[in-house]
C-alpha cells in the first residue's frame, strides 16, 4: 500500500507554526487521504463537500486550513473586538468539544484570535457577559501595546507568546478576533443576543457531520445562520454519508463546491468503492437470544481484557443498568473499569467521562448513540453493539469508533434470529458484515443477573425501567420491517435484565407474556449497596410503619406472589367494567329524564304563549280600530 504523504509536502504549504503544533503537541507528521485532498482546496479559496468514512481524519482536514487562513488574515489586518473569523458547527456537544480540543493549540498559535466553545447546558446570559467582558477587557489592554509593522514579523517570532512579543523594540497588540466552535442552536442564540458580533469578515464556515445536523432538525437553524453569513467566504461540508437533504444543503450553502469522496482500499492497495468502512476494520454480527447476550458480552470483554472496548446500548436506562450491573457480577472474569455516557447526563459529567476513558490505558465505555458520531478516542480496540440502533445510519458511526487513522479494530453486533435480513440491509448500505459464531461458554450467566438484582437494590431499581425503555425504543425503530416487536421474545428479554417480576405496560397487555421466574419474594428486603442510602431507606420504612396509610402503600404491597398480580389485575378489570356499565345505565336514565323534562317545558311554553296571544287579541277587539276616523 502506498505510503501517506507528510503535511510539510502539501501544496499550498502549511505555515511553519501550524506544522510545529502538529508535530510538537499532536505528534502527527503524515496526512491521511482526505486531508491531502481537502486542505489544498480550502487554502486555494474553494468550497468543498467531503464524503469520507469514519476515522479518516476529517477534523484536521478543516482545522488546519482554517487556522492558516486566519493567520494570513491577522498578518495583513489586526482583528478587531468581536470580529468572528471562523465558525465550526457540530451536531452534538461531545463532537463540538472534541473539535474544540483539537483546534485549541492551533488557534492559540495565531496572533489575534481566541477560541470559544458554544454548546447547550450552560447559562446563556452569563456566557454572553463573560464573552463581552473578555473582549472589552482586551480592547482596554491593547492601548498599552505599540502596534508594529506586520512585514517585520518572521515565522520564528510567531511561535513566541502572543500576549507579549517584541520586534524592533515594540510589542504586538493582543488578540481580539474570535473563532467559534459549537452547536447550531447555541450559536444562533448568541448571534441574536450579541449585537456586537461582526460577521462581515468571517473567513471560514465549517459544517461537520452535516447529515446528523439535518437529522436532528437543525435545517431551519442552519438556514438562519447561513443568511447572516457573508457571501465571500470559504465553506466546508463534511459527512460520512451524503443524503438527499445534505445535497440540498450543499446547493443552498456552498458556491461551486468541489466534491471530495475518499475511497477505501484493501491491504494490497486495490480500491473498494463499495465500502463505507475502513479496510482495517473487522465487522461481524453474532446471532444470539437476549438471555445469551450477557454471557457473550462477558466472553468478549474477557478476550479483550486490558484493552479499550466501547459497548453500545439502545437507551439511557439500559446504559445505567449495565453500568451498575457489570461490577457486581460474581463468578465472572474480572473486567476493567466501567464508564458510562448517555444523553441524560449533564455536559460536564459527559465531558469528564470521555476524558477519563480517553486517558485510561484500558476500560469499558457503556454508551448510547450520543457517542456514535465524532468522538475520536485513541486506541479503541473493539466495539460491541448489544442491539441494533433505532436509526440504521448510526450503525456505521458506531463501528467507526474503532479502526481509526489506519489502525486495526473489531466490531461485533448482536442480532436476533428474526433480524437476519439486516445483513442484506448492511450490504445495500455498503457496510458488509461477516458472521461470528457465539462462544456459548457462559449460557447460564443470565441467572447471575437475577441474583444481583436480589442482593443489590441499585441494580434492581434500574432493571424494570431498562426493560420497559428497550421495548418502547425497539417498537419505534426506523426499520420496523426488520426490528419487529411482534417477533421479539419479551420473556427471554426479561432474563437479560434479571427481572423479578414483569412491569405493567401497554405492550405487555397487547402481547401476554408467560414469565415463569415470578416467585414469592420480599423486594422490600433488598438493601442498597450504599450504606447511607440504605440507612435512609430503613429510616423511612420505620417511620412508615407507624402510619396505616403508609404501611398499606409500603412494604406489604412490595411482597408479590407468582400469579397474585395478574389475578388482582383481572379483578380490577372486572370491577372497572361493572362500574362502566352502571355509569352507562345511569347516564341513559338521566338523558331520558332530561329529554322528558325538556318536552314538558316546551309544551308549557306553548300553552303560555297561546294564552298570551288570545288575551292580546281580546284587548285589541275591545279597544277597536280608529284609523278611519
């Protein structure tokens, strides 16, 4: 296979300052194919629409030219306060944060610009005031510095601290321009709140993961942002897939764009135009039932012990359940530290989790599709999909977390037997997968899940919400012709979550499930592992025993038998039906009485009206008619 060229060999050439940051801070010297194709185009004032597989290095392919464009602009004209020079839009907070971390050392090397991260989850008003204070503070500080001739600057002097650089006896003015990296909603919000922001001299606009931006409903927001942008700018649109909506966005937001599509090649250098995944990725599927999956999961984690593994689940509740379950499993191979990330976590917590997992030498990251796109975590050796994604486009992005930047990786997805047609679906999506045989080494491990639920209350309380959330998410899949809820074995699924009883939910009413594991068990006796929470729970129970109402709604109700819940439910249904019939009879009687009363009122009104008319006629006859006199 042909060796990748170096960044220093690209033409037009990148500045020495940018190359120094690449080698010193990031340790990169060679450029990927997408970087070789895209960087020269943006540096030569062309719009680009890039389609490349995940892990191909798209982030640096727009960060590097944007930085060099702003560096040249700063050398010609000192940026003014609140002047926006570059804007990068990303669909999620995690991706925006990752782009921010990559771009930060490069932007810091530019005299005259500062980088801002604009994402949701923070107070907008305080963010606006902080930005205003920072920019105005710099404007005041700039008066202390003497502006020197830009022509006297050299590449070596640009590497010195931007806040205090001496040349020809003077000091360079501190930076004032802005570069924004953020999500569309927050960016548009700040544009509307901050009237001081100058958008007329923006140099570069980047739309990263454009297909995801449109899927999340940012079309109107993007149109509003594009209307505020100047026409004389460079625009880059990057995506792993280009849908019809993305092509429409290209026509609306880009001027005569150059299309860049990076093909995948095999180890012998032959082009594989039909593939959307890296050739270094081993993509596999495994057919196994729900209760077998917990055993196969531990088997794979044991095989990849001491390495980084990402495990994708369909819902946030499933992720929380597994994060509590895995460390409590007994009689299983010890696994590395478990991390979890999902959409319900706050921005700060998600950021810390990603940073910890990235810096760790090994571990397991449990996540939802919030981590499927854009996250570039080094040395992820394996991706496990416990279930198929609701949106099939996320399948490619899930497996794209491994085998990045030319490294090898493996991805395994668990499928039910009725989901076999998903293999053909993947071929149509140019993402073929091979068959992986189950190990069947721990087929009875699901029983240990049930035992954990019996002894750890934190796991027990999360098991039912996780079960219910999976059923509802599965029934709302974007591929209902493959992921059919009618074919899903709900009793077998209950074994995966170790349920002590089935929850009451509409899906189970429509499809009765025989779950033979419901036995008499006092769930109120299950303790919390956290001693403080357990003490508080016992205190509340002791207080509740003194009151009859609380006692009826407390521990006694938590004791259930094998068929007692369903019997009571049937009795309630009968009683409810009887009350409904009585109510109908009563309503019918009332209606008849009301109709009869209305008829009587109408007849009485007629009689009164008739008597009044006859009396009026008698008075007129007695008074006579004197019109002819």
